[in-house]
């Protein structure tokens, strides 16, 4: 794990126990939809359908046109449209739930900044799916902090040996855990004066957590000369990797975040229109 990742939020697009260790394999699973019947790949990975008994998989493929041209049959187009609509419905359900439960908190956290609430909503969708108590222990971070504490490494994530010598194993684990709605690493919070303790309780309060997330995003924007009002792809990338041009473990992390941002904005406009129509 690089120092650049340590100085970022060290974000993960998911905290599933099923993701892989850093061995070059895909590290993330999108668990945005926690409802029954979805695949572990999340809303962007529709479940495949097994062929009926006694029928080979190839029997389900359409025959090539007689003229030798390659095309997409109407059945396939209809199926693709249904999959797209189903995926959008899942995403809309997730973001509607976030708007209903955390919409006002997103507004308060971004008030007085150029960051739109929709970005924060999309970031939460990417990182935790709205799970307030989400947490994930990072063994690699724990090992790095242990080495600093034992004098085998000069520093990690801004911490030097003297700052870690009095930490218990439990406190060190909390520093090596990502917490809450946007999965902020404990050591990143501690470096900004937040008391993490053993349970990360201070990072599990939605208002405090979102305020810290906006603070960190503002720091990233200042450091890398990013515009909070428009450089959304770079902001997602920086949150996940520590750099605007870093490589995310999940290649869909940034595109998914951008889609969710746009969908949240669309849903917010619809909600505003409904309220105006009803006179609320």
C-alpha cells in the first residue's frame, strides 16, 4: 500500500468480505442493492440465466443472418433494454432511499461550499450504500502502523513512532479501519484531530462524518487545484486513490459515481417539481 493511498481516504468502493487481497485481482464488489435476488456484482451485473434442462447454451444463440452480416436481433435488444431499465430502477431505489434518509444531511454538509449535495450522495452510494455503521479493517494498514510503532518504518499516513507508542492494539486496529458512510480511514480522521477510540464511534455519526468528508474533499481540491463544482471525476478518483490520475482497483468506481451523481440530481429535480405542483 502506497503512502499516497494512506494520505487519501484510502477509500474502497465496497467493504465486502468477498473482495480480494491486493494481488492484482479485482478488489471490489458493488453491494449497493442490499435487497434480495441481486447478484454479488451489484446492480451493474445482472444475473445470468441458465438454459432450460436439456438445452445446450449454444441453442439459445440467434442464428447469423443468411447474408453473413452481423447484427443484434430484436429479442436481444429488448432484453438489453430490460436489463438497463432494471439496473436504473435499482440505482434509483438506492438514491431515493439516500435522499429520504440523508438528503438534508447532504445539504447541511455542503452548505457554504461549491460541492453539490449530489456528489456527496453518489460518494456515499459508492462507498457504503448508505450503511451508517459500515466498517472494514485493513490488515495492510495495521501492519504498516505496527512497523512505525516498532521503529521499523519512519512514518505512515502522517504518523511517526512517537505518536503511536502509547496506542493499544485495539486503538491501532481502529486507526487501520475505514468507517462510516464514506469509509474514512481511522488514521485520516485522527490526523485531523478526531478521536477515533476503539469503535470509531465519532465517525459513525452521519452529520459529523459527512462534515469531515467535505473537509477532506476541500483539502484535496486545494492540493490538486480541482474545482469542487465541476471536477467530479477527478474528485472521485482522488478519494479512491489519493490522486486525480490514480488508478482505481475497480475500473467502474468513477463512472459509477458519475452516473449516480447525475441520477441523484435528476431525482432531486423531480422531487422539487412534485413539491411545487402540490404547493408544499
